[in-house]
């Protein structure tokens, strides 16, 4: 029996699909604004394939959520339909003012929380409008997929991309997937479009094992990541022939290898998130995929493309363009290298972390790229490098006057009422900055000279727990 909230979500998907379909049949020109992360890119890919099938001209922009002035400019462009993907809910007042009131049609396909108004030119699909939680029940890729499969059943073949988006937004939990994601995964498996097995969740399962281990940043394997020699001797000790790949390894040998890795990790291995990040379900797409069929690896490629300012390269893969594959894989390597630098900085500078009642925080060096800070924190937590008993806050200098702040919390903490999005929004506002986000991930920009005040306020806000107002989705990439 499908829960009422999910049925309501699918009913709303029907309505949004009807609104969208009217534009597919006419002569509409479509403008898509999507987020520049794995979920936003995967979602845009699914949407683009649908528009392409109907010969609808469209233009895509990959960006963090638009500012009001940018939305005002959109209003001057001659498009018939504006589609906001993986954003838009938090920008609804500007959308109302600059697009809807001008008579433009707007479709919002998002999973960030917000109250959306009724307007005859507006249609939307958002899990929060159905009593679902956009941080865990469905991502933007799942939202877009749920719409296009109602436009035409032939798009069902794209269902695997919904899981890519969900994993990209870290919606795969110890217990598996929830809500809409769970129903999509089950269907994808039943249809044979996705297959699963249990094993090491590392990327590069098609490489010789030592190389695969040496490139791992998720999890970061202390003493093995970027230590090819150490990886080779580990493989030798286990008497695995050097050219063997993880894909070729039988189940028992893979378990032995897992145990050997864990034995190497010392205290880190006691961290549950480390073990869960290392070992578990691997998803493989069987169709409609260019590049690595392993969904975790696809996510890594899309993330890398997004973070390094090449979302169009990742997007090309999601729409099936093979020519971009070498550049995509090269981008992944560059990204891994930068992230490795950040993670080894965290591992070497644990004493720089300060602990308050409610959180751990650190002012990082310029070695940690501002745009990679949030993800680096998440990886450091998953890898057991930094403690996860309370939210972790990273801060890095953007320029002489501004600090970028990123915050991460585990789903466990969120279940206990921690909401870093709300807390950071409140604290940033107090010091004249700006911020927001989800319960487990958030970001802010604050004036550098008010950092002390910000820390105190953030600690206080986290202690207060749930605040009354819903936090607007951040306008800053979390
Ligand atoms: Mn998303």
C-alpha cells in the first residue's frame, strides 16, 4: 500500500505534467534554470531528453539559486515557459513579482521547502506540498522524472537517473531509500533498468584494485588514498593478482579485502559512517547511460563537473553524448585531486577544530577551495576523519571582508531535531550575512569581522532547535 503522501505527490505530478504538456504541443520556447550539482544536472538531463523528444527549443542555465535581480532579467527574455529545477521554491517572491505578474508561465520542479502560492500561470511539483520531506524522500531528479513519465510512458527508461540525483543529494541512508525514492528504486529494479549487488562502494571498480583504492576519497582511506605503493602491497598480501579489478573479484575475496582495509584504518574503522560508506549496495544502470554505469561513480563525475564549473560536460553524459566522456573523466580526476588536498588538510589539522556545546568548527586554510568546502566536510565526516557527534562547521576566507561558511550534520543528528539550515539562516542574519539550507547541509556568507558573534549566535540557535519560521532554501550553494 502506497502511503497517502506519495499518492498525493503522484497526483500533483499528473497536474504538473498536464501544464507542461500544453507547452510541448505548441510552439513554446523554454528556459530551464537548474542547480549546478549532481542532482540538478541529472534532473536537467531527464527534462532535456523529454523536451528534445518533442522538438521543443530550450536553453539551460546551471547556477546556484538565482538572486532577485537575475530573476528580474529573466523576465525580459522572450521565453514562453520558465522551468526552475532543484531551486525556485526559495525564490518564489521574486518569481511572482518578475515572471508571474508579467504573465509568463512558470513550472517549479524542486524539493526545497517553501510555501508556494496558487497562480494560474504557475505549476509546481514539490514533495513538501504533499507532506513529504525533500531532504530524504525525493530529489530534483526524482521530481522531474515523476513528471516526464506522466508525459509519456516511454520516458520510464530514464528512471535510473532519478536514483543518481537522490544519491547525489545523499538521500541513500543506512536503511536504504525512503518515500518516493524507495518506490522509484523498486520499479527501476523490477524493470531491469537498475541492478544491485553488495560490495565495496568505491569508484573505479573497473580499474586494477590498487589503483581503485588509491583514488578513493569517499571514503578517504587514511594511509591508502593516494598511496599507490601501500595499496599494491595490501593487494599482494592478500595474494590477489595485481591486474584484477573489483568487478572481477568473487564475493568472499571482496569481503576479505574489505576486512583488510578496515584493519588498516585503526580507530577510523569504528566509525559507522566510514564502514557504511565503504561497503554496501552498489547500483548499476543497465540502459540509457554514457560513462560509468555504477551510479555512485556517475554521481562522482557529475559532482566533479558541477564543482569545477563544467556542468555542461556532465550534462552531455546524462543526455547520451559520448564525445564528452574523456573530458568528464579528466574532470573527475582533477576534482579528486583537489578534494584529496582538502581531506588531508583536515586529517593533519584536527587540532584546529574547536568544540562548543552544539558543534565543532574550524577556520580552514586556503588549501580548501571555497566551493568545495561543504562537500569536503561531508566527506571528512563520512570518512571518520572528523567526529560526527555534533554538526561540523567550516569557514574559509573569501576575501578581505567576507567568510564563506558551510555546515554539515548527519541524518542521525537531524532526526534528533538538529537543523543546520534554520540555525545558520538565523545566525547569519544576526551578523548582517545571508544563509540557509537543509537540516543536514547549509551555507552562509558572513562579514569577516563578525565571526565571533556569528559562532556564539549559531551555537545558541542550534541549542534552541526548531525555530518557528521555515528556513528559505539557501541562495548560496551549500
Ligand atoms: Mn537537489
